[in-house]
C-alpha cells in the first residue's frame, strides 16, 4: 500500500467489500488490502485470461473461477514486486473497459499455505 499510494492515477479510500483500504481510479477500484499480507487486485476478465498461465504458476497468487479479481499474498519483496507489476496491468486493462461493473472480490474465497518454510526459485 505504501508503495502504491504515490502513484498519480490512484486515490485511497475504503474497500468496496467493506474490509480494508483500497486504491482506485476515478472510475473503479483497482486494488484493496484485506490485511498487511493479502491484496485483491481487480485485474478484469480479459487480463486474467491473457495472463492465466503465468498467474497460475505463482505461489503468491490465487485465482477464483469467474472472478475479475486475483488475490496476491505478500510474503516477500518479490511478491510485492509482482503486485506492483499487476497493478500496472490492471490500470491498462481498466482503461480499455471503462464503465464495467466489478463483481465481488475474493474475500474469504482463497487460502494460502505458509510459504516461509519453502525455498523459492
């Protein structure tokens, strides 16, 4: 959240699901944080479809069928870098589909195992 607050296209406010803080454009919510370690990113269906293979390979990302959101678990600095990159993708995706109504986020629909005990490549 700290690293994204200064992005010029994003403003801070309450999350649309009522749990946590969000960053949004004038048109829609882009990312919100349910905790210090979990962020839901409104990536859009076309962007998720285009990146599905790559997203599915990450232990930090959870996909929920038929959701426009991906959940990113922030255990490492690398996870935070992935989130920043995906926020950039989300901003571009939303610019192409302005006015679309988001479905609910992934709150309480994903879980992450403890990855601290496993070495990452």
